[in-house]
């Protein structure tokens, strides 16, 4: 399954909920949400800085991956971004391929 890095921050309303429920409960709720979309959560971390959290998850496809982001963002409690993760083996495969392309101006 493809892997995705979800990262984001809590809104004021989301932070109030996090303070009430705690980090472990938030992680478990997130795990169940990902599993309900056919995915699997590999890691979940809270962080200092511009992002409050990072998580790595597998999802069956891009549609299921974006569903989680859309639902979470629509709640108004978090702002989630997604980065598609690419394995070293996938880069190896891509490096062996070529395409018919001419650079601009040549």
C-alpha cells in the first residue's frame, strides 16, 4: 500500500479538545479513523514547531488518503497536509526508466 506523511496543526478549538482528551486518546482515535478507510497507521508523533503532529500511514489509494484529510480539515479543529512518500525501491525503478522529452529551447 502507498505510504503518506500527514502533518498539521490544531486550531484553537482543536487544542482545547486535545487538552481535554490527551495525546494518547487522540492517537487512538486517529488510528481507528485510518483503519476505517482500509489503512494502517505506522507512527504518530506530536512536535514542537510549525506542525503540532506528524503521522505516517498506509492507505489503499489516494482517494482513501485524501478522504481522511478532507474529513479532518472540514471539522475546523485541525489543518492537515499530506505528503506522498516514495520508497527507495520506487526511486530505483523510476531511475531506470526514460521518456521521450526535449528540454525547453533545445
